[in-house]
C-alpha cells in the first residue's frame, strides 16, 4: 500500500518516486565527485 502512495503523480505528471530517485542519484554523484577531488 505504501508503494501505491509513492507512485502517485504530482502536478507535472511525473511519478513522485522517480523524482525522488533522481534527486538521490544526483546527490550521490555530487558526493562521489567531491570525494575524488579531495583525493587528488
């Protein structure tokens, strides 16, 4: 039932779950990129 509520669409027609996954993925890429810059 929780997954059903997560897949509800927002005002722009995109599923909320995919929007959250995109935000998490971009945050992970940012963190990985910053870690590689520190190691140099």
